[in-house]
């Protein structure tokens, strides 16, 4: 069976999943662009995999990618099943692929990560909300199966009007191949903190933009009086300077820039607590990473990936934007090193589960099977 998969960019953490699909089907992946401007990851890793792939010709205009429709038509004609990983930036190609699939009578699986959150509710109001929901209903209706990325994504699809029989639910994983690659990387592993082994380190790793909520973490951290703790913020992004301004009077806060390879592994292994204080995250892969390295974590209900956290066993899930709640949660862990060690023990036991590419591919196998029932 020939499976055509339309994807926004070459995401290293997705490639092992595509490889698993290719072991059972003849898979071709069409990438709308090599990578988006805000991503710094390495794309050459795709050459290690056996599935067929192609980067579509196109042009990015702001947040939207416009691809060559002829290339999409050519590939659609030769496929049996079409999987469309829909994103905002690929709306033109998503709509085109859906329309052409109906014309050519191809079965379509729509892969969606859309979720609802207070951040999205605030951002999309009035006419923008109506337009957003109209678009979502249209693309869900034009698909044979909707493969929802998470429980939150499934709930959102049901709310939009997708029937339960049309839905297949999956989860996001961070493949173990990615961790092995990081650990073998030749990058320097040192993190820029002297005698950090004697300190309790709280960490955030990720893109620095307002919806990630790092400003909430900084404000909560600044209210904690202990001197023998540090906050490491790793990443870059448009909100970086604002966050540095908020942090400038606290010498315990360290911005270390974008990290990868052994340096990233080192930061995780020296961390006592990981925090993802997000206002909106369609998953939050750092949750998987934190669990893999056995680091107890704190995140919010606005992260779809919070579904894999065992409350008070591997981490804590809080309301988004609540500085006071985050401060209290951090203080509870800081003041209870035994609790941190206990959580680390549990976290290390279950963390590897969410690095299995087979688990990440499972809902696609189920979706394809559902097409032929």
C-alpha cells in the first residue's frame, strides 16, 4: 500500500515514526519546507532513513507556505492513502490536498494537533473565531479519519463536531534515536555554572516566546528567597530580551542560549526540576525529554502533553499563568529533597515508555486499518 504523507517541515523527532510506517507500507513524505525560520535543528539527519521523501518547491510569505500544486498532484495520483499533518503554516497545501484527494477518490487521514486553551480563546474572538471554527469543520468533514494528537486534541475535534467513530487518538513521543544521537554528539557538555553539583537547578528548555509562559516562571522564581538554587533558561526567540529584562536583578537566573547534543543532555542530567509554564502547547516535547532523563517536572493544564504526567508522582500540573501556584509548587519540591529523589525514581522507570517510535506510529496503523473496515 502506497501512503503519501504531507508534513510541514523536516522534524527530526518525527523521522523515526515515518520509518516505522515505511516498514509496513510504501511511504513517501512531502515536506512543505526544510524547516521553519524559528527552528535551529539539524535536517541532514533525514539522509539516514529509508523512506522516500521530497521537499516541495514553494515560498514562505509571513507565516504561510505556498507550495507548487503540480508536485502535490503528481504524488497524489500515485498514492492509495493520504495522511495530511495539518498546521496553520500549511493551510494552502492542506486545503489543496484535501480537495484533490476527494476529486481523485483517495482516502484521507487528517493528522491534527489542534487543542483549545484560554490563550487560544483570547486570541481568536468574534469574526476570527468564526473563521477558525469554519475552517476546522471543513477540513475535518473532508477527511475520512481524523488522527488526533492527544486527549485534548480529541476533545477539541469532538467539540467541533467530529463523530467519535471518525476519530483515532494517539500521543506524541520523542524517539529514543534522538536521545542516542544527542548523547553521541561531539558538542561540549559543560553548562556555564560553577560548582553546580552543589546546587539545586531548575530548568526551562524551549522557544522563548510569550505563550511559553517563561515570564511566569521567572516571576515565581524571584519570589523564592533561597540562595543555593539556580534557574537555567535554555533557548532563543523573540521574547528573549523581555525575559532578560524581567530577570536582570536576579543573579541566580542564567540564559544559556540554544542547546543541543551533549550539552542538552548535560543540562537535563544536572537538573533537579524541569518547568514548562506554558499558556498553550499542542503537546510539549520537553515533557517527554524530562521524563526520559528522570527529571521531575511542573507544567500546566494548557500543555496537551500533561496527560502523560502522573500527578505528584512524576510531576505537578498547575493552572496556566498562576505565579503564586507555581511558586508554592517549586517551594514544596525545593524544601523536600527526598520528594524530588522519590519522583526521580518513578520518572526514570516510566520515562523510556514515551520514547518508543512504535508507540508513536501505532495510531497511524490503527487509522489506516479503520479506513478499510
